[in-house]
C-alpha cells in the first residue's frame, strides 16, 4: 500500500474527477458530485449490496476464513447473460442518503466512505484474508476515499480488485500501488460479440489495455507457503457456449502478451441468465458442453498457463 499521505492525495484527486466523470471507458462526462449519473447508475456515493467472508472464491483468496468481499451495485457493462443481473442492472438507483439506507422501492442508497471503511474493518476482524472489491470499475474514487480511514484505523490486508476489465487507464493509474491482487474477468475477444452480448463494442480493446496495466503494476500471481495469494494478477475467463474461438484468442494473448506464467481460472459455470431466453439470444440459451470446456482447458495447458487447481482436475 502506498503511504497514507499519497493515498489521501490520490483519493482527493479521484473524487474531484467525479465532477466530469470519465473514470471508465464510457466517458459519460456527468457531474456525479451533484448526484447525477449515467451508464453506471451511481452518483456521489457507491452503493454496497453486501459484505461478507466469501468462501466461493479461488482457494488462494478464500483460504480458511474467507475473502472479505464488498459487492458494489450497478455496472458499466450491460451483459445480457449477467448472473448477477438483479444487482448489476435490475436495481434502480436509490436516493442520496448519508446513512447508507434505502427507501425499499428504488434499492439501497449510496454509502459514505466512512461506512465502507467500517465494513472493511469488520471483515478484517472476522479473520478474512483480504479485502475483495467486486465490480469496482465505476467507483474507484469512492474506494480510494474509503481506504483512507480504513488504513488510518490499521487495515493492512491485501486489496483485491475484482473487475470485468472494463476499466480506464485513468482508473488503473489511480489504483497503482493500492491494489495488491488484480482479478479481471476477460470476457470476450471480438468487438462484434462484445457489442451484442456486453453492449460495449470497445470492451476487448479496453480490457487488453487494462490487463497490460495490471500486469505492469503487480506482475504474475505470487502465492505464499500458506497457499494464500500475496500479490499479482489472477485472470478469470468464463467459457461461453459456442465461443471457443473467443476463449482461445484470449488465452493465446495472455500467454504471449502478458506472461506464459499467468494464473488463469477457466470458469465453467455459465448458465442462461439475465436477458437470455425468449429467443432473442438463442446462441446463449444453453450450457457449455463438457467437451467444449475440456477443449478450453487442454488449450490453456498447451500454452503452459498456470490454471486454477480446480480446473486441472477436470
């Protein structure tokens, strides 16, 4: 973690950028300091949907006491297959509030920095091995702002940045020296599918730029003797039905452009969700066959990538 004075300065600078928000590739330019919002549906304060010790993350993150996850509502992507659709796209923005509450009809209101800091400290006190920010792409200033009082109160756990990889270079620069473990989900390679399935034609370019910045900052994943991740890049990729060409292009790029020692978790839990169904996205309205997933694993192993241990046993 960078020194506290630099963290304070960076948080102040980041919050100031909310006045003309271009902190993600959407470049909306709205004044979020005034509570306005656009693509991410988030104004001045981040919206937290849950915070708990997560036992479902990778073994090197969850350990024996869990990864201290803080889930943020809303998202800057519009994935039609989102398995968390209810909190990423289905929840309407709540009214501004200072208590982190909501009105029960429009979803939770924004949570001030001090309360997010309290969540971090509570997760630390429960024995969590790290603080895991889930979907932080649109709330980088709020995360930095909350880290200041948390660090002042003694927080010294590894910080995990758990992202869709639709991040801007500006946000990556702000998090340099703050994040210990980057965990991007590199979703798609082609602009055509990104436009149709994510509603973001520029996603592949943005993701490649973001992953390069992440790797430059923290390098390959380092796991300690106790089996816990200490620092580095952990890449997730959800294998999609009928899209092995996407998977292979992503894996080959990781091996050649980042590092052949990159740690990759190939995920096989795709299921039709979100807006899939009703005939609009017939290509997505099925699970991934076991044969397709085994082919993806074999391709990754052929490149020499470090796969999550659970995937090596497929």
